[in-house]
């Protein structure tokens, strides 16, 4: 007998930048082609698929009301992990404050990876090997310049907390998968960008429509209230919906806000629809596979009502700025390498305190010393008795400076701030953005960002982010 799988909470996240399709059309002299509608989300220079996953997962965990360290496993799906070979899963788990004993899996290699992560986590809960499972689907697709896919490739993340108890207000009630060993969109070895479709008509008529329609028809036998359907070109989602006779899919809103988000797209299109009772059908496609699941909610799922806000907004950017953000337009010249390699002893020994945002609380006086590794004695009383504790993720600016001259790969202006955290700790961190409007006393939240890309691998840490939107990290 298997354990019922229930959804306790959900969350979503999108990056700060938005590229209007009109900018892409103008750059390639396609203004009169009629394909200049909509926008896509793309990561800023210090964002990537892991920082998006951390933000979405943090929101889902916040909505759940659970302590982060009781999560039994993290299942993460993305077409392209930040490390080609490396600790992608472990870095994300540490940044979320999960237990070092947590299990799970990293699913990658195609846009179907998000569905793989969901089914893997559900199987673990059903089998009883996990009581609380965290599912994250995230992508930050990089299209080839000048391709038709450039105006559709987006970035975002969606997350779910699965449980085996009755506290979840929704249940995973059905699943179906079909496979077809053909290429659709893909990325070859040593290629940085995702290739566009070779023959769009062949893809539509002989690959996408038959397999997605078959999966959809299996789910349509249920009393489905809302649908999340794949829409890789801006038209196919509506075409499938018409064949199934289901009206406008709920996922249309997510595609309009952030574009095609690859492995994140199926869950992203469905989690927002869990804000009301009823059955939501989620269909994902990619890598020669199509999978559909049905989620039946008895009541609104925690966090679902905030999904739309997480995807809204964003700062419009020019095509040139988008290319720079994606690393497709870089300045010539020498960069200054980090003095300490990312695999050196200082990173190994400091990984937990950096990614877990840990401080050393003095047992005798309660002062939180940061960073712990360089404070053998309490800065207040001189004691040597400490306990490692997670620091607050919110605070206010104590003082700051904006550097207007920086060596590559850093980009000026680069703001730095001393932050007084809500628990009394004081830290000095970089600030996201250019520092515009930053003042002493500005409320901030600490968010995971990519500080550098060094010797072929990303280096992560926390930055201060001025609180102009809803918090994306766990509460203090």
C-alpha cells in the first residue's frame, strides 16, 4: 500500500529583467513581421537558475509554515544545472537551510526535468521514504542570437512542498506519460545556447501535437477546472487546448509574463491555479517525453494566491542589455581572477556559513559574531563559547558606499552596505542593483546571488536587496 501524496504549499519566482519581443524584432529588422508581441524574463548578471530555485523554494517553505531542516529531500529539475559536474544540488540545499541528511535528486537534460523532479518526489513520499519533500523546477534558458526562439526563451522557477499527511489541501490524483524518441529543442555538447526548432511544421504535426494531445485526453476524462499546457512557440498551447476543448489554459498568464521557462513551465503554469478548489491538470513536454498529472484541491493551497505577484513586474531592458546579462556580449580585456580558487580550503571550510548564512552566537552574552570562522573570541565579551545559528534574513542599512570604479569581472557601480539584521547581527554585503535610492535605514532582505563565475564554476553568496517587493526569503 502506498501513502497518499498531498501538496502543502507552493511558491514561484522570476528574475528582475524583462526583454520585450519588440526589442528583439528591432535588433534583427523584423519589426514588420508581426512577431513583436509579448516579453520574456531573463536573469540579471548575478542571477541564475540556482538563485531562482532558491527564491521559489524559499517562498514555498515559508508558505508551508514548516521548519526548513525537517525537509527529508530536495528534488530539483532544470535543463541546465549551474555546475556541469559539481555540487549543484548540495549548494541549493545548503542555501535553503536544509539538513545535511536530506536526500533527493537533481533531474536535468531536457525541459521534462521539472516533471521528473515532481514524480520522483511524489514516489518517495508515496513509498514512505520521505515525509516532507521539496520540489523545485527552474530554468534560465539562453537562446541563440537571431533565432526565432530568442523572443520566447524565459527564466523562472516554481516549487511545491509535498507531504504524506492530511495537512495538505491538495492531492496528486493521476499521472500519465508517453515517450517518442525524437529531437525537439536541444543543446549540443559544448554549446552555450539552446537550438531552435529545425522544422516547426514537422515539430507541430508529427511530434508535439500527437503526444501532448494523447496525454491531455487521458486527463480530460477527469473533471478538470484549470489546465497548464506546454506552449513552446506562443501558439501551440492554444492549439492543444482547442483540440481538447478546454478553453484558455491557466498557464497562458505565466507564459505572457515570463515566456517559455523550459523545465519550470509546467509547474509554473499550474501552481497559481491551485488558489481555488478543484482539479488542475499539468502537462509537461520535452526531450521526447510528455507527462501529465492531475492535482485535486479541496481548498486553496498555501502560497498559490501569491504566484501571480511573484511573476509580475520586472524592469524592461534593451536588447543590448539583455545580451550582456546573458553573457552573449562581453567586453574585451583581461579580468582579474579570484585570489583563492573556488575549490580551495577557505571555500571548503566556509561553505556552510556562507551558503547557510550562519553566525556564531556567544553562549555567555548572546552576541552574534560574523563571520564565525574569523572570530575565535566574542567581539563583545571575549568568550570562546559559541553556537552556530542561522542569521535573520532581514534588516536595515547601517551605512553604505557605492564604488564607481571596479576591475573586471565586477561591473561598476557596485554598492556595498553594512546591514543591521533583525536578530542583532551585523554583516557587510554587496547590494543588488546599482544602489539607486539606497539610504541609511533602508529595509533590506538577504537573497542568494551569484557573485562570480570563476575557473569554470559559479560562486554563490548572499546580497542585500532593498525591500520594494514582497519578501522572497524565509522570515527572520
